[in-house]
């Protein structure tokens, strides 16, 4: 969920054929020669044709777009008079084309990876980064944006237009536009190298996940696992021409063993493989080791920040966020740690005492991290009589989707309809359209299940952004929602854990933020231009409905009997909602503090910083007794391959917003249509067109209160 840099993602277009006349918002004509006319990446009518896109299409399309955009930028920037119509509008049209083309390529890279695709993806990405670096440092373009802001028309622009211009000027400064000579060359080198390192990091993690398996013939060793997990493991083994049960490092496999396997040695084996991915430790030690990539990445980030006049990468990162200083972020994290650490320590002590009492651990045994999920699930069942696997039977995926769409309709006044016959990346991917009344306003792809050659985790990304074209029509937003749930097993539909349901609602919340925008300036419509530490606000807010009794009756039906989730089970779920909540927060604080401290404390040449900071957090923050061979950072894709460097704190920061924002729904009714409409009007529809604090205050009538987070987690 990375904020779009107006000039660093690439701007787009094809061979320039002249400029629009002053005052006329016409795009520069898009001309294709015979070799490009059939290239699906250069067809901007309708949705991307994922079935038609092949690796050999990528390089010529991206090269052509870059060449055209270079000419467009030079020509538009050289006009004597600069206005929205003759400068920004055609530039926006050009940007839209390259955004759409590269988005399609990126979706394929994440969801249907291959060796052939990797090679051309990496090559094209290098070209895009070089182009984006040039555009971000092209002084005439920067000066043209300055002239646009200083022009007489600026005062008459709507808020979205002003915000887009202001954001672009900030992005120019962060893109090194003021650098000259050797500093400018160094900045360009750093940008290119960081992009390359992020791709390598991500590839190493994916390779490490695909390069490990456990195949077990002895079912006694798998005692404790559910029938669903066993069926999926059988199917996985069969797909590889093997007998027995096969488990990899995809999350459904890992979670099945770490949470339910009675065999402690098996849990440890899986834990070690998972927590040492792409590192110098574990079963594939050194094979896909990210150590050197991580050290070079943090060094280059610091160099880039210092070139731009910042003291650290954390300061550089905060230039586009709600938080205003590293001290503010660290104070927030440490204050939250102080409020939760003792409660977490009590939760873990209770867990160990329970394990000893039940004979699951000897009194002399240490409670190890590969015991935690297993024992936690046992204690939860004993305290609340809740079995996550038994609950799963009530969450067949189609019922969850139907209920989620009904909740969306009641709250936000929009309906969702599935559409067949749309080209998709994989047969499991589904396509839906969103309507306000009878008016089609947005669309989204849904890719729910884990498979090989698909990136792990869950995320939302924009396929197309909303904006008003030169012809006066509106390009409707399109989202991609991705999860990695366990697929259907023999004789059963795909059944979700309640945690999976939360994840689905979370990603759909991002999707609604992107799709319900009414902003017509693409740079600040939907999720674009939203401060990183506020972008999780809508997604985390929507998770609350997965705990509401009335909502649960909509999203649950037993896959065999059709009965809704019984009230007795709902009551138990709600009673257990904040079970070990302090420990969950402390775990998030471990990640957030590691990320932010690393990008605040790191000094040039300090290759021991990653290990030293991680060890300090392991000793003084973590309560899970992790061995020193754990290599958490080596697969921490959020900060080394995603957009969360010096920004992982955003999850907790935004949870303050979402917890506090939900108090209004609790007060006025969780299905109160007026409250839902107010949220759409104040937040979802506005995208990045205004500062997130202003949008929050517009919805709540005041600034956020951190107490709401602690109350929602049952800590105060």
C-alpha cells in the first residue's frame, strides 16, 4: 500500500506527436508502430487482458512508454504559460498509461511468478526506476509545477487539485531535484540500486518458501491436525508425485502445524524453517541469504536521506506521514509498550502454568515460541470452549463474501455483483463490480487461496485509479485483493478461520477506500496520496464487524447444515476476543520498534546494527523466549521489499484511529446507515485529497484518543 510518488512510479504515454493547444486538456496522441499495435500492455481500453500478456510484451511496452513520457515531460515543461489544462491534465493522462501497464505487470509478478517473468520484470523495473529518477530530478518539470502553484488560477482550484500540486512539489524535493553534479548522480545510483535490492529480497523469500518441504507418511506424527489440514497436505503431496502429507512454508501449512501438531519436535522443525527463511540459519542456511541485501539497503537509505538533508531514513520517511518526528513515533511505541508489557508477561505466565498443570510441559521446561500457538489454542479452548477448527465449519468462503457484501450495502449504500468472463491471472481469481444504485462505480479482482509461485501474505493494490479524462469521462477505480487462505479440501468448500475472515475484511477495507473515492484527480484519489500511517485506518475499522453478533449472523453458515453461527458460540467468541491481546500488541511492537530504531539509529558502515538492535529487542521487549538463531528480519518483506521502512508503526498508529473511529458506530449503531454515509463522505470518498487528521476530525468532531485502542483490546 505505497503512497504514489507523482514522478517516481513513472508517468506514461507513447511517442509524442505534438502538444495540446493552450487551455485545451487534450492528451498527447498515442501512436503505435506495427510492432506494438498488438501489445496487450498498450491497450488502455477497458480492463487489462491478463490472459494475453506474456513476458515478451513487457520490455517493448515499458520502453516505448518511457520514451514517449520523456518527450511529453520536456515539451509540457517548456510551455510559456502553465495551467492545469495545458500542463497537469495531459501529464496526468500520460502517467495513467504507464501506471496501468506497470500495475498489470506487477500483478503477474506477485500472483503468477516464473523464472522467465522475473528476468524481464527486473530489467523493465530498472528502466522505470531510471526514468522516475530522471523525472524527479528534472528541474524544468519542477519549475513548471512551481509556476502552476504560483499562477493566478491556483486560488480557484479545488482542494484535490491543490493537494496534488503540493504533494508533487514535496515529492520533487524528496526526489533530489535540488541536487547537482556528483550528488545528483549518486542519488540516481542509489534509487536504482534500492529498487534492485528490494526485488532480490522478495525473490529470496519466495525461493526460500518454495525450497522447503516436509513430507510425512506417519499419520501418528500429525496427530492434532484437522481433517482439512490433512486433506490439503495430501493434495499437496500428490501434486508433487509423492505419497503421504506434504507441508511447505506457505502460511496455511505453517499455521496448521505450529498451532495444532501435538508433536513438539515437528512444531520446532517447522518453526525453525519459517523463522530462518532467507538467512544464514536453518535448513537452507546461506542458500538465499538476505543478510548482505539488508545491510546494503539500510546503508543506501541513510545515504539517500543525508543527500537530501535528513539525519536519518526515519526523518526522510516521516516527511510524508501524519507523525511529525522520530521522537513522536518512538514515544508512541514506548508508551504503548509500557501500558502492555506487564499484562503480556502475566498472559505468558498463565500459559506456562496451564501447560505444566496439564502435563503439556514439565516444570523444568522452558516455554518456547514453537509451543506458544499450540498451548495458546489449548488454553483458549479450555477457558472459552472455542475450537478455531470447529468455528471454521461456519465460515465457508462464499457465505463470508455474501455477508461481507451485505454489510457493505447496509453501511455504505453500495452493492457488489460478481461478473463472469473477465480475463484473470489464474482460474481461482474472481471478478466483481461495485454499484451505487444501478450505477457502476468500481470493480475488483479477488485472489483468495495459497498456491505455488504466488507471493505469501495478504494485500491490496490498485489496478486502476479514478480520474477524469480529457474527454470528460471518468476512469473507474479497480482493485486487486489478495489473500493466501487454505483452499477447498476433498468434499468440502473452502472454509475460513475467523482470523482469515478478519484478514479478508481488512483487505476489503483497503479496497473500499480505493473504490469509493469521488476524487477526480488521480494522484490523490482512492489510496493514492494517503499518508502511510493513516492508510490502515479504513481497513482496520472494517475488521470490527467480524466481531459484531449481528454481522456474524450474516457472514456465517455451517457448510453442511446451513445453520448460522449459534448465539452460544458467538458469546464465547466475544468473551475470548481479547484473549492474550496484550501479547499480540507487544509482538507488533517488536516489529515496529525494530524497524523504526534501525532506521533511526543506523550509522554508516555499521553492519552489526541489524543483529544488535534485533538482539536488544529480543532481550528487552520480546517475551516469547526466541532462540538467538531466529532471523526475523531476513523475511521482513514489509520493510525490505515493501513500502513500510520506518513505517511499520503505522499499523498501531492507524489502530488508534480505527478503534476511536469505531466508537462512533458503537454509539450510533453499527449498522446505522447515516453513520456509514458520514464515514464515506468524510473519509472513504476523499482519498488523499486532504490531510488525514482533518478527515478524522471531520468524521469524529475531535482528535483521536489512544485510550480507545487500549479499551478495544481489553487492556484498560
